[in-house]
């Protein structure tokens, strides 16, 4: 088995100065060239350069950092196993800063100057949509780690997704509400791309589940208080609140509901199914319900769960590498790189962007962290509502409801 051939992370965008640690053995010597750390290991063939376009800073950093860390870790692992067709995988990371303009500029740099074969990310729906037209014109495959359905609906030639989508998340919430006899709700959604897509799906699917939306409030990602919106909701006959957003704001919704003495259930989107939500919401997280990827309740899954082996492999590798628990945002980085790697394996060592796009589209039955992927010419999303399970929070821990 060969050791790590090469992993390169471009640092200019997020100011990281620490060198990567090898999967096994002592760290190699390093050389700094043009703000890039290059691990001085023997190369086998020309590196396969893959871009990582992640929200390392800004409102979406809780999504982008674990995806970045996972992609780097997995590239190290692939290279430790001999690379792909004898070529090392090289990850070139850029920070979108959670902003649309920065995402587009970074995508252009990755595709034009860095000449990457494909791009993993962006982390957010808004930043993904900001780069879609560019990657379509340029012809570089993009594996988005964001959830908005409009990213791949309608289908774009070069754009794919690995994050379970808003439409499926809303389906699972409404299906659960129907079972619980909840028919009147209020929504509180972020004004971001992710929030707008959630709001659209909540409205579009309501009639299918006999759900009546009595109030539809909004908030900004950087809002520090939701009391006004929640006071308005409290004046209705809503039997539950559905909050749709990422970052710190949804946790503030939970805290403000507790402060206002609102006893009705709070449903959150899959966008906050991570430990950060519990940390910020604190005691107010208790009883919150949401759809989530299966990784978050790994130990509670049955032994016949088809994703179990993949989930265990990722969990063990991430904990060994970083000494902390992974989340499904990191899992998106895993799925995106694994799908690209397998497409390269099928296409051959001298694959170009167009051929890679075709092989990604041919992905069938890929068992990943988010779900089981089946792409097609008319489906670059590839997942079903079964990608989600319904969970709640009990005593500060995730509890499977399904």
C-alpha cells in the first residue's frame, strides 16, 4: 500500500497556516509556494486537482468547515490507498465567506486558474445558485453540498447535489404532522436562499397534507431576536411553528419561544441538525423536532439499515482524524468526493471534464452518508425522502422518532 502521495490545500481564502497531518506516520516536510502548502511526498502520476468551494467563514461556516475537513481527510485516505489510477488526489480549497459574489469569484479562480477537474460545493443554496450559470458555461462538474431543490430542478448539465433537499425535508415534517394530528401551523423562515426555498416548499406542499399556514414570518441570518415575529405567531391558532434557516438564528427562535412561554411544538429544518444548534439553544432545544440525516442517530439505527456500514466507516475515520464527532454537513463533503472519485475510476486515468460529467450522471446505487444516490439524465438530485429520519432532542441528545 502506498503512503499519501500529495494533498494540496490552497490557503489564501481562509488564512489557515497549519499543515495537514498524515493518516499514518510522521508528518512529511512541507514547502510553501504561492500561499499553497505542498506535502513533499513522492508523486505517482500527475495530481487529479479537485476544487473545494466551502463556506469556511461567515453565516454558513457551520456547514462549510466540516465539509472542508472531510474532503481533506478523504483525499488523504484515497492517496494512502494508492490514489486513483495511480494518480494522487489534490484538493484545492477556496472560502466562499458565505457570500454569493465571493463564491462566484472563487469558482472562477478554481476553474480557470487552478484548472480543477470538478468542484465540490458550495455549502449554501444561495452561493450555489450564484455559480450555476458560470459552471454551466465553463463545463466544469459541480457537486453542490446545498439543499435547495432549484439547484437541480430543472436539471442543469453540469450541476449535481449530494445534500438531501428541502422538498423531501418538508415532506417528512408534514407527514409526521399528519400522524400527530397537527393541521394549523405558522412558519418562520430565513430571508436567505435556503430560507426562501424552504418557505416555497412549505407553502407548495401544505394542501397535500391538509395543512393551513396561519402566519408566515421571516428573519435575517444575523438577527439577534425573534420576539416580534413570535409574538405575532402567538396571536394565531397555530398548533406548531416551523422554522427554516441555518446558523445561530434558528436556535434563537427556540430560546425566544421558551422566553415567551409558547408551549406549541417547534419544528426546525434539517439545516440545524447538528450539535451547534443544541449548544446555542441550550435548554430551549429540548423537544424540538426536525428531519435529519441518519448519521446523527447512528447508534440508534437498526442493523439492517442499508447505509450503516458507510456511516460507521465515515464516523470512525473522522473521529480518529479530528477527535470530534462528525455531522451530516461533513458527510456532504464525503459523498461529493466519493462520487467524483468513483466516476474517475470508471472513466479512466486521463478523464476530462465532459467525460467526468457523464460518469457522475451514470452513478447508480451509490451508498453514501446522505442516502443512496441514483442519478439520471433527468435527475441530478438522486435521493428520496427516505434520506431523512425524524428526530427530537431529549436531555440534550438526539433521539430517533421513526
